[in-house]
RNA sequence: GGCCCUGUAGCUCAGUUGGAUAGAGCAACAGCCUUCUAAGCUGUGGGUCAGGCGUUCGAGUCGCCUCAGGGUCACCA
C-alpha cells in the first residue's frame, strides 16, 4: 500500500472530489515517470484526459488540482506545465519509504492479487510426439513458461497445459515405422517403404521392444499390437520431450492426450452438439461446419467423405473441455503458421455457446537461426533441425531463454548463435547476471542493513532513481499480465542492472568511516538484489551469486 | 488475390496501453582499475520513426492508402 503509484492515484482521486466533486470510476488517472527528471519524479496527464468530462480547460483543471496537492506534505513541489501536465516532485526521504516493503516481502516482492485467482489455462508447445523439440518450439516454450510464472505471481490460478496430438496420421506412421524396425532387428522381412520416420531414435525404440518382449508381437493380434506400438512410441517420444523441456526449465501441470478425448466420447459428443446447433450440412459426402458465419473465409470439413474426422473436431472438443473444466480464460500460444486456424476454432467455440473472446491466441512469430549473418537451417552435427537440447548445450539455458524472451512475440526474430555463445559484454544476459553477482559480493561482505520506514541518508540522484525503478516492479508485472508482453520484464532487468552498474562505479556502498550511511546503502542494495532475483526467477534465468 | 506479422541510428532492436527534446546494445573514437568483481563505468558522433493523408491540445504509437520484406491460405496434423 505504500507503493507510490497507488498513493498518488488516491491523492489525485481525492483532489478531484474536493475540487470538482467528481468521482473517477473509469481508469482515467495514469501516473507516468517522465524520462526527463526536470519534469518531476512523477507526472500525470489526467487534467487533459478529463477536460471533456469536466467541461473545463486542462490548464484550469490542473491548477485547481494542484492547489489541493500543495496541502500534502509528500511533495516538495507540484507544477503545472503547458497543455496541462501536472508534475510531482516528491520529498526524497518519502521515496525511500518503499524500501521497507521490499525488504520485508523478500521473494514475494512484486506479487499481487491482481488476478483475483481467476482460473486461466495456458496451452503452449503442444508439439507432436514424433520427434525432438526444435528451435521453432523454443520461443513459445520459453515465453509460455515465463508468462505462466508471471500470471501466478500476479494472482491468477494458472494451469500449464500441453496438448498431445497422438491420434492422427503421424502417430500411425510412427507406430508403423517402429514395427518395421522391430521386424528388421529380428531379421524378419520388412517394408522399407513403411518407415516414415527414418530417425535413429525409432531404431532405438524398436530395439527396446525387442529387448523386453522378444518376437512376441510378430504374430500378435493386429489391433492389440498397433495399440501397443503406438503407446510405446508416444510414451518414449513424450519422455524425451519432457526431459528436454526440463533441461530448458519449462514445465507443465498437465498433458492432455488427443486420444483420451476420443476415449471419453468428447469428440463424437462435439459433433452432436455442432449438429444440434444447426451449423452443419452435408456436401460431397462430407460433413461441413458453416464457419463462414463467423468471419472464416470458407466452411470447414468436420467428417471427411471417408468417414474420418478432420483435426478440427477433436480440437473444438478439446477447447470445449477446457471451458467445461472451469477455466474462464484460455490463452493459447500458436505458431505463426497456424494463424489461419484461429477463426475456425473460435467459430466452433461460439457455435457451442461459449464466448470466443475468452480464448486469447498469441501468435509466436517465426524464428530464424543465424550464425553471424548466415542463416542456419540444419544442425551441422545431425543434419536435422537444431533441437532445444543442442541449443541449451551450445549457448546455455540462461542465454537461450533470455534471447527468446527479450523480443516481443509478434516480431520476427533472428536468433544469433554467435552472439548468444559469447561470454562477453556484447551479450546482455551476462550484463544482468553480473549486476546481481556484484550486489551479492557486497552483501557477502556485510549484510547489516536495517529495515525502517525512511532512509534519510539516501539522497544521491542515482539512489532515488534506483528506488523509483524498484518501486515500479509490481505495476510492471501487472501490466505484463494484462498485455502479455513478457519482453518488458527483460527490459526491466536490463534497466535495473544498468542503473546499478552506474551507481556502483560512482558511489561506494561500504563507506569506511560512515557506518550509518553504509547501512542505508546496504538496505538499498539488498532491495535491488531481491527485486532483480525475483525478476530473473520469473524469467526462469538463474541469478548467479558469483561470476 | 484474401488474411496475419514486420519496416525506428551503419548493424541488432527497445519504445511505459496517444505525452514533453525518439532510446539502448554492438560497431567507431576519447577517457576511467593502490578503493565493495573492468563480463563494469563516463563522454562524443550518428535519425525525413518506409512514404502519404487523416483523427486532436499532442502521433513512432490510432484509422485509411501506397511501397517493401516474411508467413499462411487442405476432405494434412
């Protein structure tokens, strides 16, 4: 509650009531931190925004509000500028008041109940269990993981979910490949043409079955055998995926299998519901869904003329199930190549009577892998797409995650392996981790800071600036939860680190002959380290105590 | 052709839900270690925010048009 942002908003609302008898209910009041310090510690443009509502010129509104503000002893000065900005200059030791909360809340600092425990399900990665995760998945994986951490921290009840496409054609191909390899290992005749997945991993899987079961499946019941080979294939592929994700520090609460949707009858049930809703028709022997009624470019097939379902049906069923499980807000991370898919999915949701606005789809734009100025398409070692595992081993998990998280999702992104590999100043991840290591090395020497309401000896501009940045942290996280722009958090880390490095070279924290000053500065450094560590934790990046 | 994304310093990109004189890093140049970690700091130069029109007190940000690049348009998953 001692957050300066919140405090200012309350003061402004109060002044609006006193000066204009106006009660602000919409969120018209915004606090900004001017880039130019001569414009005050904080400023607001509310006089301009409220001009129409209050039927008054911005300057007049600002003036009358400022008369109220001047009665408050939080400020050393309040000024009105040009069109109607109000600039607040705050007493320095009042600014230091926010350190207390940081030092008390520690690893909880920055958390809030903003989300009011709304049930949110975030689905990401959801790669088919038919091979290794490659770099196309890495961006969405890092992003989804960081986003869910932030959503939890800001008070949402979050479920992290991975949808396993284990019912489609690709799994048949995997199972068949596995069976052919199985026969091959047993020196039985086999069909090279049926081996859709040429990878070594399939051979290893087949060897595993031979080791365990010998030739028992050669003459087994076909259905039983197919089921078994599918399960083996899926489980082992999924295990690999889970291991790679764990290495990359990405985890999930739940894996939902497409086949389980069929087994639970949700898919056929969805067909019935869609039919009942009256948006289906038969044409050319197929069953169609009239998605064009909901902004799709063309109608979509639900049941093909050969009687099998298209991918769309289980997917609509899956999203219906998400809502039915009690989640009021769904967030999906889709690759850019799936963007055309959103309209038909939302149409299905709408037809089934759910609100498509409660499904928020974030598009993960393309990633190009670069080595300097050359694009790298394939791994040199394996000749296949570069996997997440290779990336982590190559550049390290921290650098990999940082690079994927530091750009907005909707921008095309060139991942420069050379730069990420560099352990030097060119690589921003080390800049941030180095800042943390420097903070810790001071605190290791001396951590005799005190927790108190005000720190009157912290009067340097850089000290006040640092405190300002620290006190923005909670709001920063709330904004990220609202806007889903995780990259702002990497920017925040960079800003805080940069300010700290600058302060570090300018002022000594431990001043030999001034214990009182040292103690206050230590409190500031402690607060910096708490905030930076919390931020890095949310990004899934290690805060190293030593470098 | 329809839809989605992008266009900001030589290069890679930020840009606080429309705010005050558009910012970082790299690269270039000039400085700073007997002092808590120099993977750091300080300073200098560098811009028609692709282009145009509009919306208003105010536009890199919102709307429309043009140009350029990327992606995507299955009875595949």
